[in-house]
C-alpha cells in the first residue's frame, strides 16, 4: 500500500533527479492548476523561475492564480459576502 506521503516523496525524488530542460518539457506538456500548486510547495525554485512569470502574464486569472502569486488585494475580493 502506498500512502500519500510516500507518493509525494517519490515525486520529490523524481523531480530532483530531472534536469531543467526535462522539467520545462514536462511543464509545457502538463501545465495545470494542480501542477502549479504542487510546484509551489515542492519545487519553489522552479515555480519562481518558470511558473510564477507564466501566471503573472495570464490575462484571465482565477482564485488559485492569485493565491500562488500571493496577491492579497485580489484574494480579498473572494472573501467579500
């Protein structure tokens, strides 16, 4: 049986073993909110170099994008009744 923690640690090990070019190729092929969140918490360096600028340049941002960019002004809009 594989637990969630083991699953994430396997992904961490695989991510650490990948070279930068491979990470870029995989990100270009599989880009999504779920992957962005994973990279934010598990590979912040790659997130800051690649994902962050990509999200900042999106025309239509969603809640998750504002969260990942730490954009408190736009997040507060979601907190209003």
